[in-house]
C-alpha cells in the first residue's frame, strides 16, 4: 500500500481504486479501516478512489499518544494527504463518523474543497447529535425479525456506553436496509477493521466546537451532497436535512430502502446519485419524487430548448447537436427515469416519462420551451403536448413510434448480458405499450396547439408513411425527411439541424 507522512511524523497508508479524477474517501467507524468501503457501489468506474486507513487501523501506524486519535487532530492528516497527492483542490467524501472529520476539514480549509459528499453522516461536529430515542424508534421497524431481540439488547448496551465488538456485531442487522447474505458478509469484517479501544479518544472533550464550526460552514462555497438512508437512524433523514441546511449550497438525497450503508443496500442507486453530483456537467432536480439528472448548454438567458432521448439512451446522446444548438438556445438534455444518472425506480411507462417531462419543465420554470424528443422521448413529448398544451412552445418529434399496434407484435425481449446504462424493466414495460398503444393518442392529436415538426429518417426501420399521418393530423404540423437511420440527430447531424432551422430552431 502507498503511504504518506502525517504532520506528527506518523506513517499512514491508503489504497487507490479505479480511474478518473481523484475522490478522497474517509471511512467511518470511528477509526475503521477503509476496506469496508469497497468500491462504493461502483464509483470506481468513473473516479479514482483514494481510501486512507485512519491512524491505528489497516496499514496505518498507531500513535504513541492516544490523544492523537481525537477527531479535530485528524484534520491535519487529511490535509497532509491532499499535499501528498499534489492536489490543489479535492473532492472529499466521508461516511458516517468520518463526516465529523470532513466537516472540521471544511471549516478549517474551505478553499481546498471542490465538493463535499457526506454519506449517512455523523452530526456531532455540527452540534446535532443523534439521540437514543431516534435510534430506538428506527430499530422498532425491525421488531418482527428473528434477530431483533438480540440486536435491541446490544443497542441498549451501546447507548449505556458499553461499546464492545460483540455489541457492534449484534446490533449490525439494524444498520442495513435488509439483513441478507450481502449485508452479513459486509458486516463480518467490522470487528477486525475497527480500533474500538481508540474510539473513546476520538470524541474526547475539546474535539468539537459546534458554534464555530456551524459559522464556518455557513460560508462554505463548495457544493455539498448529503446522502441519508430511508431506514437509517444515525442520522435519520430529518436529522440529515438539518445538517444539509447548514451549508449554503447543499442538496439532500434520501436513498429509498437504505440503511447506514447505502452502497451495500442498492449499489446502483447510490453510485448514480453520487456520480451525478460529482460530475460538474450534470445537474439534478426532483420531480414527482424522482431525481432527474440533466446536462445544459448555452446562455442561461437564451430561449429554452429541452431534449428527451430515446429508450436505452441518455442525455449524452445529444451532446453533438446540443452544443451547436447552444449557440442560440439554453439547451437542457435530461435523463428520463430508468436511464443514465436519473433514478431507476422500477416502474415505467410512456405516461410516466410524460410526467417526468412535465415535472422537469415545472421544476426548471420552462413553460413554453421548445421540446424535442427522439423515439420514446418523442412519444413522451407528444403525450405531454396533448395533456398540457400550454406548457410546450414548439414540438419536434424525431422518429417517434407510430401510435398504431405493431404488426407483428413484438415478442418478449431477453435481457442482454453485462452492465446496462438503463434499467432493463423499461423494455418490457414499453414493448407492451408499443404492441397495443392507447387509441386515444391518435384520436386526440388535434389537442396539440404547439407548432409541430415530425422528423423521419429515410433509412429508418420506422414506416415513414406512418410518421406523415400524425404530422398531417396535428394543427400546424409538418413532416421533414432526413437522409438517416432511426437516430437522425447522430447519423446526420447537419441534416437534422437543417430541418430544425427550417422550423425556426437554432437560428439567431
């Protein structure tokens, strides 16, 4: 393991995992070796995780003076690691008890932080301690589990100040969203990874000055993400919200079904939430309880234009044409639910995609925007323009599925092997609709009041005559053929942009 030297000469170890921009990840415990963080639900796919072992854990040396374990005295270790890595600014992530250390670092070195991510964070440093009542109330949700009695007795031991490895082990089921084989395997290493004897020094008198810390956090310029588990007690989501409120630029994400280790309970949801926050090109809004990630181009004061991708795609599909459209528009490309970095809730339909678009337009204040949808995104845009015609200024449908039953019907699809960039249940849910679409869509095309352009790819598998028909039945509608396949804007971006220009989009 590589090492670095702390200000007092202690030699501390760290691990490197993955590729990309460095993300320093402080493990909790307190004083637990970083091995339990794993790859943080797959974050190592997009970031290079820097995983230090705190003093006296893992590969790091124990200090001769146990007072060196005190939380505020570990701030120098974090700064020494930054210097050792040669980083002017850092993205800092901290889990559980280490959030107290990260908060102290933010207060002492605010100019060194690029972003701060706090995962099911400890809140003592900010003067927001978790209470025994909160822990007991959260534990009660598991009262029907066969392990509950032993776990509840261990919780009482810990609350009485008798923190032992045995008590930590027995209480572990309460700290996960579900106590399955994965959780049990993860919890099994805790005793060997944690310096329980030194933990009492970590919170010794003088470690925290909440008033001074809170005042400093109120001036922090860096963006902050606080992730809470829906079923976690340390902290509960409401306590995590109090912590987030102390920062000028913070957002709170509550992971459904998660406990204290959200990357174990649902790795995908956790990684997407954090990746979206860390990527400076991505922003997020919440609409109908769903977090929708999106990318933007162009002057914020320019006329707004919203792009909705097709099934299996995401906002990156639009990057080439979006940059060019950004010369004359403020362009927003979103990831629909179940795609890219947005939430994957497991429930999908074209009507829900429509509702995502509706919520996105309202959340961003984009009533009257130009709306461009490709394929499935085009169907969602069409449904929105029918139901809420006043929200859409102009409508462009690129290769939308014709609203007629497929002939022959599409058979059940089999999931391909490997990792997908979208949630597979999207496919059977939308195939069912494509095989038997609501006839009301065809009947109510006249409800659309926005000028409408239907763009078809002359080399596409989609029957172009079936695209001409809805274009002709929509007031102010017309059809524009482009020499391209189904993905017109990628196959022939110049032809796609020319079609838009003929419709008054993308002109100065």
